[in-house]
């Protein structure tokens, strides 16, 4: 079964119409190749496809200029991190009148890819991040939370099959994919770190504590964190701080990006395990935050958490232009207005604060504050995001 991801297809097509190079980025196995094949099938004109994991295609690009200069239409370069030197050539090809070809490059967010594109293709490249399935693309929200948004995990024929896929994904990423991206940190070390992060999910990053646990410096464990973030399996929600009288927290919050992968790292086999685990609230919080970000199409540089040393906090702050949207996530059926919520509204000058909860009723909690059932997020948040 293939799910047609219409919103992403439309967005990438729009970017291809406007930019000579579009980088489609996301975690391994999240569906980048499937999306690109759907774009290629709908393209009116010639299409050339290079899979850089295929030795034959790599050989074809031994002299990339000779192969690419004559191409017209849409050119797809899959797993582009395997040929990072090609970006200088893409800059030249992108500057041709017309240009005669548009390039769609797919990558798993290697540091080399991000650095090369920013340096070589400034002003010529657009980025689109492809995440897992969201609530507009599936018909079973609880399954999405429990199994996560990776297509093969969500669409697996059973919970056990989904769990086997996620276990294999974790193993393959550590043992093969990260070394292919140039990583030299032992896979056993990263597995321990990733598992510890799962137990830390939804909390403020504490490099000193992680460093003590691994017997290394805080800068070393920060490198581990940034590595897993760069391949989209960990989300760092950066702190928002501004010049106010309150002392504000300046550490990021850390989340395992996919709720299904989180549950696998925690050793949770089924719904009963998840519901009875101490991290169930944090798991649901991370899932809802991920859905909010995807539904609003909010890039990372617009998303923050906020907290003060006196206890006031906000789970998610999205800044879109001059507007500020706040979100609190409560795994309860009837959340109430708290002093912390009032403080967030007043201190951050929020345009609105939505308290997303597990119940079924929408109601007003106070000026600019409403309780929003998780089941009603889609229409509300897409409207806020300008969809």
C-alpha cells in the first residue's frame, strides 16, 4: 500500500517550479524516494534518475559533468551524500539560462550535504523536510502514535511486524547508515546514548549528566546529540528567551523524533506497555508537538519551548511573522487554566494559547486560551499555519 502524500507533492512541485535545485531531506526510510518517484511519474518531460547507492549509477557519474550537462527536464539524485563533490557542478548547471534541467536531490541530512548546499548553492536551492505520516494522511491516530509515522512501521500488518521493522531500523541506522555518513562513533556507544535519550524524552538537555554517565566531556555527548539530530531521529526544541525580568532557561528540550521509535527504544511491545509506562505522558506530548509542527508547516527556526527558573513554562511556541502561537499538551480529558499558562500568555504576549488534550470537548479556559481536543487539531492548526 502506498499513501499519496498530496501536501508534500504539491509543495515540492512548487519549489521545483521556482528553484533550479530542490533538496528533499528526511530520515532514512521516511518515504523520500517514493515521493520523488511520484513527482517523476507526473512530470511532463524527460526524467533522469540516479540512485547513488547503485554502483552502476555511481559509475555513470564518475565524470558528472559529462553525464549531467546534456540532460533536460527533471534530474533526480538519490542518496546525494555519497557524492558531495557534485554540488560545485550543480551550482554551474543551475546558473545556465533557463535552466534546461531542474535537480531534485534526496538526502538523509548528512552534515556534508547541509554544508555543501549552503556554501555552493546559496540562492539557488530550496529545502523541503519530509517527516513521517501526519494526521491528515492516516485514519487511525492512536496507531500513528503507537507505531510512529515511518510508512513501513505504520502500514505493517501487525503490531509485532511494526516493532520488528523499528528494531531493524534502529540497528541499520547505527551499524550502516551513520558510518556511511562518515560517523566514527562506535554503534554500541550511540545505541546506549540513544536509549538514554529515550528515557530523557521531553526533558531539558543536561550535558553534564550525560557526560558523567558516559565518562566523557559534555562537549562529546553534545556531539552525539547533534549527530542524531542531523539525521532526523532526535528533535532539539530550542529555548526562547528575550529581555524580560524573569530568569529564563536556555537549554533545549530533547525528544525522540518518532513516537514509534521511542517506544522501541524503551522496549515497549504494545499499547498496554505504552499506557502503563512512566513515560506515557512524555511520549504523547512529543507526538502531539510533532503533529503541531507538521500541520502548521513550521520550520525548526520558528519553534521553541519556554520556561523560567520560577516554574512558568510553555511546551511549544511557534513564531510566524509577527504572530505568536502557544501550545500546552495535557494527557487528560479536562485541563484547567493554570498560573503557568497565564504567565506565558502575558509574558510572551501570545496571540493564542491552545491546550491540546486527550478529551473530546473544546471550550474556553480564559482570554486567548482554549482547550483543544487532539482529535480536532487538523483543521485548527492548518488554518493557523496558513494552509
